C-alpha cells in the first residue's frame, strides 16, 4: 500500500461521508474509513472496519493493524440538544474518546486532525478568527473545547484543529438531518418555518469542508484552522435563500427570536468565521451561500430515483 495512511472516524456521518468521498480521489493516500456500523453507507471504493471511538479495545486494534500516519476525527455527538440531555454520552464521545485518540496518536507519532465547532465561542462578537478566545455557552461546546484541549496537550506539534460552522449537504442514510434539509422538507410539505433572526452563522457546504480537510492533510498543516462558508447570515435569511434557490414558498417562513423557544438550549448568537488564514495558507475557496445551495440542489436531484 502506498502513500499517507489516513484513518477516518465517524465515516458514516454527514462530514465523514463527504471526506471519505474526497480522499478516495487522492491516489497518494491510503484511507481506512471507520464508523459504528457494519459497513460504510455510501458506495465508495475504500477499506472499512467498524470502530466505536468510545471502545478502547477497538481503537487500539485499529491503530495496531492499520498503523495510521494521520487520523481525522469526524465522530461526534453533534446534536446540541442531545448533548445537553445525555451528558455522559456527550462527554464520552466528544471529549474522553478524543483524549484516547490523541494519546494513541502521540504514542505512534501519528498526526491528529480534530474537527471542532464555532460553538466553542460565546457568540458575542463573531465572526471569529483562529486567535479568538473560546468561551462555550452550552454543554456541547464544553465537550468540544475539552477535546481541543486534549488534542493540544497530547499532540506536541503534530495536531490540527479544524473548526467549522453549521454544515449542510447530503449523504446516504444519514442518521441526522441538517438544518437546510429540514428547511427544504418543511417547505416542500407546505409546513410553516419559524426561524430565528438573532443567530448569525457562516453556513458551510460540506464538500467544501472536506476539500479544506484534504488540503490540511496534503500540506501537513498544523495548528487551528477555521473552515466554513464565506457568507454571514441569520437562520431566517438562510431559510429565505433556501426558498429562493429551491423554488419554495417564502411566505411560509416566519421570523422569531431565540427566547421564543422556552426549552431551547442556549446557543451563541453571533458566530461565523473569518477565512483569511484558510484562504492564504490552504487556498481554501468555498462556495458562496447561494452557489452552495445550488450545488446541493443538483446533488439531491441526481440522488432522486
Ligand atoms: N453539523 C454541524 O452543523 C456542525 C457544525 C460545527 C461543527 N460540527 C462538527 O463536525 C463534525 C462532524 O459533524 P457531522 O455534522 O458530520 O455530524 P454527524 O452527521 O452527526 O456525524 C457524526 C458521526 O459520528 C458518529 N458517531 C457518534 N458516536 C460515535 C462513536 N462512539 N464511535 C464512532 N462514531 C460515532 C455518528 O454515528 P451514528 O450515525 O451512528 O450516529 C455519526 O455518523 C463533528 O465534530 C461536529 O461536532 C458540525
């Protein structure tokens, strides 16, 4: 087997699928996709083995057998509300498992690329660059910040933290819907959408993030990188763009404020990223929001039976 040996965790998630698809085109890389399931859900020509990142024996065997040069950790409990209600599982998956991966990487001199989130910030003054100080406002953000700290502590100079923002895209049998697919489904069914005006993000088309991660691997880039879409919008404005690009009824979209949801987990109001570092060091060039939504529309059309 040739080239850099890349171990991908969480390969059946939204990002994991897109990343494995991108890396499968890289002849210079030998990729092992891992996830909790018996098989890789999309049909991509790529080696696969089941691996639960919270299972120490499974992780150890995978490291022993595959001997990765680099690990990209896409596994996470990414549902913010679920993290708040099931804190043990959230900590085990998002923090403790990353500590173990970081230790294995350190012991074997493998590099570790940890995927993280804008939710490590409090959202008082976005968009954020890589030097901004984290200050999470909810449990999900705390678990992801703990993971970042584990990666830095164990990894000496061989770590990368790639933070991203509100992912949208499609995949095969995804276990979680993303916000854009949810908006499309609601509007297609003629259901009203109540969406907030007071949370701003830079939504990220998931193949762009996969391309950014490929560039991190290819250039052996270390340190922190912010990889998101380029356009800051409120969730309300995002819904308007979705309706426009997908030809759906904008009158179904109703603006609300975050405090109208009584039981909602606190979320950072104004995040989004500055992409200057990623643009200059990685030549990262993501789709603008409407172009990304058009690319998603084309991808969904090609999936339809
Ligand atoms: N989605 C967003 O908007 C967003 C925004 C910022 C950052 N991020 C970060 O981006 C990364 C990828 O997120 P995503 O959107 O691709 O999430 P996702 O679709 O939920 O994918 C995460 C994957 O991790 C898997 N997983 C969960 N527990 C696991 C375990 N114990 N062992 C192995 N795999 C496990 C899940 O498996 P199952 O399919 O079996 O549940 C799922 O396939 C995460 O680090 C997330 O924190 C996401």
